[in-house]
C-alpha cells in the first residue's frame, strides 16, 4: 500500500503513563529530601510552575533536569531520573493519526514543509501552540491541552538535535497577517521564525500575499527524505492524515515544492519582511 489514510481516527492527544510515572518518581525523590516544590525549583533553575507540570506528567523533562536534580537530591536520584528520562514514551500527547509522520521526522535527513493553514508545528512558539489548542473544537480537557503543548514543544528539539538534517519551510504571509491569538502571539511567532531561520541547516521563506504564479493551490504539504534517500509525502486535514509512499506521488510533490521555492521570497527577503513586521508589532 502506498498511501496510508487514517480516516476518522480520533485526534485527541493520548495520555502517557511513562510521563506520569517519571513525574511521580521526581515528586517522591523531592519529598524524600524534605523539599517543597518552592524550595526545589530554584535549586534546579526551573520555575515552580514548570516543576509542578513535570511532576503531574504534563511536561517532558528537559535533558538537564537529571543532572541538576542530582546536585540537589544526590547521585542515586540522578541515576534514577536519567534512566527514567530514557524510557519516556516518545510521541506522548501526539494525535494518533500523526504518529507515523512523527516517527519519520525523527530520522529524516531532509524535511520540507509548505503551510497555508497554520505556522508549521516545528516553528510554533508555546503561545501560538496554546492559541491553536485553546480554539480546538470540540474543546480539549486541560490535561489533554497540556499534553498537546508538551508534545509539540518536544518535537521541536529536532531543529537543534539534528544539525545534519536540512529543514526547509515555506509559510504563507497571510498566516502572519492573520494575528491569531493577538499581537503578542504574532510577535512571538515572528521572533521564533527569525531565530530558527538563523540556523545553518534551516531555510524559511515567506510566500507573499500577492503572487499570481503560485504552485501551492493543492494545499498544505510535507516531504521527508529518509536515510536511504527515499522521499515520502504527507498531508492532513480535519483530524485525519495521509502518508504517501509512492515515489511517483512524492516526486510530484517535490516538483510543486521546488516551484514554490522559486516563487516565495528569498531567505534574505523573508528576514527583511519579518524584521519589518516585528517593528510594527
């Protein structure tokens, strides 16, 4: 089968027992040391709110937490937390129909994305993720929303942990002009795009509002090149997704994507536009 569609599979974020277990272990170790969250958080250089979310299983622990916690709680706690962090379920909080693509993302040597509906997930600042999640229908429960935010932020480590992966993003200017979530959220998006675009392996191009020769009329598309140099395509909509493995279909998407790269603003012109927009916020 060359096209995998998930049909009406639920889009609700799945809970993660591993995250909850890690949080419970951290809480037990902290309490065993006789420390409150308010006492523990500044010693490991995180906010009380962040530590609380980790202990509740609603945040992925940052890589530095076991080391920092070890200084406060001792070497045994460090070993326990390090082992626990390694066993965390990857993809917790991701919609079930998205998981196949998330796995492909993890090992791809090239990732291309064209978005006309929302800022690509790998480029969304937390405030934008929350703005989107809070507007979901039917509404998400609080713990589901937190899982979704945590999962998306966790995915973004790909941009920094895979320096040999080539990332290319084409984003419609209309998404920046829309102002989803308000002025502060839009400013955070612009800052995030400028920050990510400064990385050597990341290219970000804005498709201008007026472009009569536009190759993206077919809508959103994602492309990934595997380690054996095979290309796959992906698109989604209305709580479902389709993964395209057929080389002919992937080739067609690559041609369209290449055309759009020539039609969008150059990376340098995109930076100029984003800086102009930031100054106007």
